[in-house]
């Protein structure tokens, strides 16, 4: 067992990133991923445990110009009830509605969901559709430095991201999608609550005069990281959203996905699901723009 | 202040069938209840168990030196400390092992000052294993070249049961239709909210007090004793409130003797409490089985025979689970009027987790087969499905081939009640016609029924329950019963019955039933028997106390006892309801008189049934009952998800005693049955559990509960309190086949294995499509396992 010798609960971003710079820190936010992983012996605590939930200014959802910014500490419940997000990015709110249960949503943060880098992370799929970028903060040369990195480049492997140990995930940002943008998210499972995605899928785009453009597709739990489904996007881009193209997109979805067998499903079933759910999501897009 | 006016007349009312609050409801819902898991005794140590984590191996060496030297550790035990202390149904188990036969096998145990130290000590124990080839299914286990799991059980054969009645060859010959299928039912576990826990404490006279979650305290002593080399009489069992049992606490499991052995070794109380992961891996399971069943009937719809060849996965040790074929047999021979029976069941040792008893006890497994075959026959006969069932339904006074006497039998009423409430026949036809449409969502309706013992089950020589009752000077009653409360609600039932007879408020009855040194004998909470037997015992004791009180009142008031009644804390004249004397005043008068008298009575109620013998021909229960479930479902043919829209249940309960309790039992039973049918699945790979957590082992949660329409058929019962029958298990038993039948109705595809998981459903639908099943009445038997 690893031993925690130091517990920190900074109130400012400044203090938090300074502590990170000193090294050997485990970041604790809602703890809904961290605690079970520790209990299961999949991870070990560093000597310092830093609770970041008291950091001021990191739990806000704001719109500045066309850019929406969601602070790392924002909980899934806050996303679910945000008027602003409901207007700007309803697909994120829809995904929050399918996230775990009330108790979990109250604790789970968006930063934790992204940093945990699960291929099944539910907040990640809609954010990929929104072309989101991640803001990482660190302490360098006596000041806070930030860097931005696109969300789809953020993930390396299950549980692994490009975030350096001295960096704190500060926020996720995205530009307001173009007018007419519609997106849908879908996550099947026999339980409406408390279901880790077997697969999840989100597709969005602008549907104008029957033609689908600016197509963005993302899928969860079908590859080592959440992915953009590029073949689906190319298959649909600039074409009418009709039954034939939806069928073609469903085939592309199968090509984009490289699922594995695990306790939740076989790769065969995951492959089947991404195909049928691509149809479902695109049908939803169609229905909601008519 | 106004002077309180006291009525001079009190009307006769009854509590039977009323909604009464469960006595522990307020404490449980506010978190005040102190469960066994919360209990801490002075000087208590924490015990932790080292599990093998491999399915089959020889222990080559084990070194506990470092663990013993860790500060805070008070005792370490291994297999050599328990040599010869065998226990279990066939004495094939020991608390700590020298050979590993399943993943959770207990290899060593530590008692330490804290849980953390105990866990750390486990990490310091060095074990060298030599892994052995394993057996992971009963089919593999019975092969000639299968690895032998235990030298003393050749062919890996555990228990065997058989029953034959009538001439099978002749019955087959006279059958016009025979359905023949292999059904496969899987591993699930109880998932009690409170994980397994025991606290053991020895006094210096060598007497053991064990705080236990057991649901059968008296036989428990007998089963625990050999694991400790003790006399059962030197064991006292205390049962603090528990977080569920459902059959899982109907045996002794190794953690219990381990707690006691550690307590003995250290001279201090020791608590062993499982983590949730340990619970998933080590708790008993429902018995998986492969059931080859055949049922025949004539053109006119008369059933001719049923045969069942059952192969059971015993797991590595024999708990009570492998005795479930005794109950399975009763379903095979008693589910509808089947004149000829051939039944054969063999349990095979495997290196899987071992099965224990679980609500429904074998009947869940067999009903999955019988109720689907009845459905298949109805379809192949092209008969009205309800008519077909009604014509084969037993009637009051009939006996089954095993001589179960169906003195009262309401199967026909259950069938018609449920069918009428859902407009079953019309809907089934409608949905059947729509099944080949190309819509994504398909609706289906399915019916299933079963029979279960409802008046105890005489698997021992006695199936009785002892009761003691005292009524004190304040007109408060204390009832001491052998029957345990494990959340099922016997506390409500008994308080209600005592209050009914003594004419006092339910809240004025206290139940004491958690100390084996205090309460008299009972066989345990199982077999849907407690309301029937302990309830009847309580009623008989209360009637005796009532008579004693009325006799005293008669002397006091010089009115014949027959003309008196007890109501609302008063003695009244029966006819007029006019008050004679306040009950507590009378009780004090009885006490403080020249020939003082206290109200203290006892009773031992033995139900009118016969012991289950070796030939399995006996009326082993004092009553039987039936239930019918109708499931309405929507199948998402794309994802394979089955959404259960509504369950309609009609169950013969004899008479409702505690209405809210009965509803709760029925709803809870349905939830367990739904999990079995749809989502719960212990995923075992070579004997190792892959999903030991609630994230991946999916129990039904509140949002998935369908709409429920519950009908209780109250035709009474000659035995049983006020005509009540046992009712707890049937709701779990009938649900899975009702869903499987509804699935067939929706899609034309049969799934013959549990659970009907989304992936399995999709595979079955695709398979059936490939087989190009076009006509709606042809039967695609896609048995996907
Ligand atoms: C029962 C249950 C159900 C669940 N259901 C779902 C579900 O439906 N969908 C879903 O997507 N997830 C689900 N999860 C997973 C989990 O709840 C989410 O991933 C959640 O968003 C994690 O957030 P958290 O604040 O709890 O993160 P934590 O557990 O506190 O942290 C997660 C990881 O991220 C790191 N971290 C957190 N914040 C930062 C930061 N600002 N900067 C750098 N590193 C950081 C931590 O060090 C840790 O490694 C479930 C979990 C449980 C236990």
C-alpha cells in the first residue's frame, strides 16, 4: 500500500499548480474514478493527495464571445441543469442526462471525466463533436502558464493522456457551433441509470436543404480512446441525409470502430451496436430538423 | 384541557389483511438500525482471509512468519490448523484449505488490531501453488478424462436424485406432440446489501457466542460445530439486524468457523466482514443447470408425460444448493397435471464457485423449462393458450404423482384472473401477427405459472416452530419465537397476529427472536414457511393467552368467557362492545391477588405434513400454492434490449395477513426474478469471476422496475394462520419464463437460456433471420448460450 503523507486542499489555482510543480501529487476531484481504482489496487497514491474542489473560479460555465468555457470542477449535475449549455450545446446536456445516477452526477466532475481518459467517458463524446480544446495549467518560471490542446489529441491510451504531471486540467473550451447545427448522443443499455457505456456514439452537423455538412462524429468504448469517427464523417459530408447514405454511414461506423471483448460485451456485439446506433442517431438528427 | 373522552363501546375490527408498518421501518430508514456490520465488541480484533485467487491448485508451501511478526497481528491460521475439522452437507469442506478447488478458497486467515493491519499481514503471507487443470462445467466434469476434483468423489459426482412414475414408453407412444429442448440456466448471486459478516467470541468456559447473519440459527449450531470440533450445545447464536439473506445464509460458510477459530486462538472477539468484491466471489450462487426436458400431450390437449434430465454445476463444495433437485422434482411432477414422470438429476463437482440455496430453490430453474414447454405445446396444438392451461390445471383435492396433496388449489383462478386483467388471449394473437413487420420495436406478452410449497417443507423430521408469549402488567406482549427476521417481515406478521388476538395495538407487541439461548427451536427462514408456521405458532400461543385472560375476566366480571372479547386494550362484551375492564388493569389484578397469575404461554406448532423420504413420495408441505405472471415487453430488435413494460401477477396466497409486507415481498421477488431473466450474470472464465462489482454485475435498480399489477387470490387454507399460505418465493420463480414466452410472442424466436441479455437477443434474432424464418408459426429454436 502506498502511503499518503501530505494532504492539500488549495483554494487558488496558483497554489494548486505550485504544488504540482513540487511533484508526486495525486489529484482528487470528485473521486468517483479515483477511489474505486485505488480500492481495486489498479493505482497507487502519490505521497501528496491534493483535493482540488476548493479552487475558486474553476467551476464556472461561461460564454465569452463565441467561446464557451467549462471549468474543470464543474459537476455533471451542473452541466445537466445549465441553461447556457442547454442553448449552446444541448448534446452535452443530453449526455449528462445519461450519466450514472444523481448521486454520482453530484460528485463527478468534467475534469475528472476527461482526465480519467476512459474510452467510455460520457462527457467526452459530445465534447469531441464540439471540437473542444483542453486548457492545461502549470507553474513555470514563477507564473502560471497555460497551453491549449485539442481534445481529440489529448488521449493516448486507456487512462493515459498527454497531460504532464505538473499540469492541472483547468477547463474545456469550445466554440459555439454554427447556426443550424444539430447533434445527437446515444448510449444503449438495459439500465437507464448506472450503466457504463457498452458503446456510445454522437453525430452532429448542419442539415440545410436536406444536405448534411460540417459533419462531426465521435464514438466511445470502441477503441483504446474515445475517437472521432472520420469515415462516418467523410461518408456523410456534403451529401443528402437519406436512407442510402445513412446505411453507408452505418457501414463506415463499423470500419471506424476497433472494439475489444470485455465483461460488458463482445467485440462482435459492439461492432453491431455502432452500426445500428449510427442509424438511430442519424434518424434522430433527421427527425429533429424537419 | 379537555378531559379525554373514552368511548364506552368498541366495535369489532380486524387487523388481518391491513397495512401495518414494519416495526423496524423508522429505524432502518433513518439509519438508526445497528446492523451486524456496524457492531463492535470491546477488545475486538479484525479477521481477514487470504483467498487463493486461482481455481484449482495444490498448496506446495505456505510461510506465515512475516505476517505473524507484524506488529498488531494476534493470530494467523492455515489449513494445518483445521486438519480434520470437516463440515458441510456431505462433509467435504474445511474452513482453511490445503488444496485449492475454487477461486475464493480460504488459504490463510489473520486476526489483527485493525482491518488495515490484517490486510497488510495477508500481503506478507507467502504461498507457493502448483496449479492443476480444472473443470469448469458439469458437462466437462462428467467426461471420463476429466480432472478429478476430489479423490473421494469418483467421476466428480456429487448428489444424485431420481423419481419415476408411470410407464414412460407407453406415454410417449400415446403422445401426439412432444416438445424436446435443452435449457441452460446460469450463475447468479444474492447481492445482499449487507455483506457477509460474523463476530465470534469465546468465554473462558469454552462456550462460543457467534453474532451471525444466519437464517436458521438452530441447525446452524449443528452445522457449525464440526468445523470447530465443538458440541453444538456450546454455541450461542445471536442475530443482530442483517442486510438481507434470500437463502444465502442457510448454511455455514468458511468465514464463520474462521472467525471462531481466530477468536479461540487469540482469546479475543474476532469479526470477519467481507468486502463487496469478496462477497461477489465467495458468497453462494444460484445453482446453474442444464435441463433436458421433454413434455408430451395428446391432440385434445391432455398432457401425457414429462421427463427431465438435469445436470447441475455443484461447484467445488456441496452446500445446500445441490439439494435443490428435490424441489425441481416437485415442479417437474406438479406443474400442471402430468400423469407420467421421469426425472433424473446429477450434480457434478466443478472448480466454479459453489452454489447455496437461493429464493425459489430449484424451482426458478425448472419453471424456466416447464413454463416454456407448456407455451410451446399450446402453440403447436393451436389451442387457446388459457384453455389449454385450464384443462391441465389441477383441481382442489388432487394429488401429484409425488403425493403432494393439493387440498386447496387455485391455479385456475390465478390463470383466469391474470389473463382477464391483461386481455391476454387477444393481445397475444395481435402481437404474434405483428412479429414479422419490419418495425424496430416489437411488443410481446407472455404467461407463465408455477407451483411451490406454501406450508413449509418437511426436509427434516420436524418442520415446526416454538413460541413463547408473555403479556405483562402494562398489557404489553412479548413474543419469543424461533423464527428469524432477515428483512422479510415476520416481525410485522407476528406483531399483527398477536395484536389481533389480544386486542392491543400492534406497537404494543415486542418480538424477541435473535438469541438461540432464549428463543425455542425453529427450522429456519426458508421454503416460504415462516408466515405459515411461525405465524400459526404465534396465533396459537396468542389464542392460549387470550383464553387465560378471558377466563380471568370472566371470574372478575362474572360473565361467561364466551361472551367476552378483547378490543383496543379493553375487555368488552362481545355482542355489544361495551367495556368491562381495561386490559392492563385486569392483568395487574391477575398478578396481585392471593393466587397470583402471570400470562405466560408456550406453543410448538408442527405443520400437518410428511417428511420428504428417500423415495420422494410424500405430502411434504402442509399447503401448496400457484402463481401466474404475465409479462408485457418491448423488444428493441436493433440493440437486443428487452424493456419490461408491465408484470401482472395473480398468486394464491390463501389469505393476506400483512398487506404491505406481502406487496413488498412480491415486488422484491419480481425484482430478483427480473435480474435473473435479463441482466444479472456472474461472468466466469475458467472459474474466475470477471465482474465482482455492481458496475458490471447488473442488478435491477428502481428505474427498471416495470408497472406492477398484483392480484392476491384469497381462497383460504385449512392450515396456516387465518388461512394464509406461504408466498415469498413464487414471485421470483415465474418471471423469467413469462419474459421468455413474451419474447417468443414478439419475435417468433425462442431463447432457452438465461439471461436474455441484449447481446444474446441480438444473436438469436440474427440467427433466426439467417435461418430465414418467414412464417410466423414456425418455431425457430435459437438456443444461444
Ligand atoms: C457507479 C459509477 C458509475 C459511473 N457512471 C459513469 C457514467 O455513466 N459515465 C461516465 O462517463 N462515467 C461514469 N463513471 C465514472 C466517473 O464517475 C466519471 O468519470 C467522473 O466524471 C469522474 O470525475 P471525478 O471528479 O469523480 O474524478 P476523480 O475520480 O476525482 O478523478 C479522476 C481522474 O482524473 C484526475 N483528475 C481529476 N481532475 C483533474 C484535474 N482537474 N486535473 C488533472 N487531473 C485531474 C484524477 O487524478 C484521477 O486520475 C461512473 C463511476 C461510478 C463509480
